[in-house]
C-alpha cells in the first residue's frame, strides 16, 4: 500500500514538473502584463495584439516561416523516411542491422555538431544560406525519426501480402500504394507529427544554416528577443496556441486509433 502511494505521488510530481511551466504560460497569456508572473486582470489584449500584423510584423513572419519550413520538411522527410524504411526492411539481417545503426547516428549526434557540419557543407558547395538551406537541413535531421517510426509497422506487417499482390497481377508500384502504404500509414503519420514538432522546436541547426539575409524562425526570434533583456509578451499567447493545436491533434489521432482497435 505504501509503495503504491509513493509511486502515485512520484508520478503526479513528475507530471506537475513537466506541465506546470506550460500551464503558467497559458494562464498568463490571458493578462496583458508585460512581465510573466505579474497578473493584472483577465484580458484578451495579447491575443488581439498577436494577430495585429502591424504591431508585431516580425513575430508573425517568424511564425509563418517556422510553419512553412516545418510542413515542407516534415512532408519530404516522411516520404524519404518511409521509402528508406521499406528499403532497410527488405535488406538481409546483417545489412538491416548496419543500416539501422547508421540511421541512429544522426539522432544520437548533438544538434550543434549537425548544424556545424551542414554549415560547412553548404559553404564548401557555395550554396547561399537562407530558406532553402534551412529546409534541407531540417529534412536531413528529421528523416531518421521517420525511419524509426515506420520500421516497427513494417515488422508487424504480414510479409506475404506484397508477394500475394504481385501474384494477383499488381505492379510493384500498385502493390506499394495499395498494400504496403495502408499498412504503414499509422507509422507515417506518427513520423510526420514527430518531424513537424522537431522542426518547429529546432534552434541549433537552424541558427547555423539560416544565413544573414534576414530570414527568421520562431526559435531564432525568441533567442534574439531574449538577448535584448526580455521576451515579447505576445509570445505567451502564441505558445499557448501552438500547445493547444498539437494537443488537439494528438487527442484526435489517439481516438481514431482506439476506434480502429
């Protein structure tokens, strides 16, 4: 009985430590105080000010750039990662193990090492840094996560389905589209959402590949804003909106998965 109480207490303390900062940001997004922790009464002024593009044009641009980069990178990495996972799955045992090990290296590697490596690569190739280099960099470090999300679904799939489709007259592309992709779709969706979140959250790789043409993402904007001595109050409602949107997406996906089961 005592162990059970201690275990539940530990769980609730852990959850409190994880979600308390998010809850504080959400709560203080409904007050117009410039300093976090100073409650001046309920107000939606920060939300109204956030969508006033004239007042916070740079913040809105940074947010739009972040979403655009994340969507492009997540889509491309989902396609590339899914195809790579199918290729790895069809290798022999030793080749599959080797490629799986190689795939985990970018995940375990530090972001700052990846950022510096990509920076040196773009410089050596003479590529002007900007939107394109950031997208390419995000695709590079997001793809391994998609591979890890799709591989378990392939291992759960009946290996005879693909061969049966070919025997029934389907072309390899038709079998891929009508047999394999429906089987691995949950893993692809998970990989897409994971890549989307990682791309939005990234700073270290972005700051090395963003160049000096004036492009800003949300992470670089927050970093520059913090160096000035404080954060723009409108970041609180923006953070709250991002958190709620991601939470709603996860709830919808989980409910759909439960209905399928």
